[in-house]
C-alpha cells in the first residue's frame, strides 16, 4: 500500500525532472522560490501509525492543492493517479499563477487550475474532496476561521501547516494561552503584508476543533523556545493532519 515513505522516495525523481523543466522554461515573474516538494519530508516526520498509509487508503482520488504556489506537490500526486484541482489567487501568488498554468502545458497535465479568492466568500471547484493540501497558507488569510470551517464541509482530510509563536514581540511568553497575534502591514521582517494571524499552538488547536476538525497528527518545526510572529530567524511552523467532522 502506498505510504508516505514511498511517496517521499518517489518524489526525488519527479523533483529532478521538474527542476530541469523550470530551468529550461523561464517565466515572467520567475518560478516560485521555495522547494514545495520538501513538505513531504515534514509529512514523513508528522505521520504516525496507520496515518502513514493515508494516501493509499483514500476513498477516491480527488485532491485539492490550495495555496498551490506553482503546484509542484499537486502535479507529483497526479503522476500517482490522483485527480488534482490546484487552487490559488493571482494577486498573492508568486507569479500570478503563470507558473502553475505553464506547468499544466509543459507536463501535459490534466490538473485543473482555479483562481479562487479565499479572502472572500468562496466555493471550491468540487463539492467534495477526499483530501485538501493546505500548506503554508493559513497565516496569510484574513479570516482563517471561515476558511477552515468551509474546508471542513468539503473535505474528509486536510494537511495543514502554518506559522505559530511562543513569545510576543514585547517579550511576553504566551505559549500556553489561546491567543493570536495580528501583524501590522509592515511588521514582518520579510516585508510581506499578507502575514496576518499567527497563533500559539493552543489557539491553533482550538481553531481546528471549533471549525469542525479533529487532529490526527501534530508537530512543530523550527524555533522551539523563542519563536515570535515577526522574526525570520525565530520562525516556528506547525504541521497537522486533520479529519473533518462535518464532511458528508
């Protein structure tokens, strides 16, 4: 049965192929600047027990890659037989979705690209998904509660990652409190005005529960003692596998 360890191994050849394709085909705005497939390394660490074989146990093959960047992870899963919808919004996307649309052509992909603004009331391309990939996007959203609740009604499982913090910018330790920090438009060290809500771990877990999700696996990576909402050097990320209580 297909498990996360075998997915990680098989992704290496695809990553090499994709890297060459991108090098040979430059695009306006440039390809996304980070290694999206490296998320599989984190998922390999995250998943435990029977959850490691989740990809092989999905009831159907419909997967939504939301906040997809250039869609690398979705395109890789497509090579394994999954039906992929890639979902993002041109404004905050690294290259205005030119990357993902170009890869559909270069890979002769059947993936469907959908421009969906999660900061407004939205509908997903399909009424129901077995799995949603929601990696690195939550803290870029103005209304994370609404989005997570909406996804819980449309997907059975969700992989999510987002920034979390332990220490407030003023030095107060808030790690055990259910709080979220709202960044100013020019407050993040990387200058990204779309960095909005960054939560403590207890707050994030409560958000998952209140929006209809059960946490099956959870971990954090990066700075473990003094993470804060502003700093690049003290960035901490949470990864979780969620199962919906609301999906039909």
